[in-house]
């Protein structure tokens, strides 16, 4: 089964930037969606951004214009460039892979992002 490994989290001041990476252990050749989710303390996990295997992207309203999701198929990696970070962006960020034939959902272990105000 494919494994996902996130990296790039850390502590940053409000207004700063961070880039998260999510590397899959193998190349996924079938149609799929990779996405970033986050979970703040005491809150439910929420979708941040997604990108499918043909490059179509989708963003949460709270991250549009500030975050950019991209992928490098040669390295089986998805990135999340986060700019103009706000205190409310603090949380654990998880990478997710969803395939459709068959339907399989895989999560990474998460990486902590802390934005100081």
C-alpha cells in the first residue's frame, strides 16, 4: 500500500511563508486526488487544497490567494506553498491520497504548523 510522508512544518511568524511536501512511496498511475487537510486543536479536520492527477486544483475559501498546491510527478510529490500565514492557519497538516479504482484513501502522519501572532 502507498505510504505518504509529509515534511516542512514548523514555527513561523504571522505574515511569513512555509512550504510543505508530501512524498508518496510509489507512483500512482490511475486517476487520483491528492490533498492537504488541517486540524486545529478542538476543531474538525478541514480541507485546505487539492490537486488531481491532471492538475486541476481546488482551494478552501480561507486559503484562496494565499496557498498554492502543486505536484511534481517525477518525484511523486505534492507541495503546499503557504504565504501570508495567519494565526488561524495553525494546526496539524495532513496529506491525503484518494484513488478511485479501487477506492482507497491514505493519510500521512501529519506535520505541525504553528503561526505566532
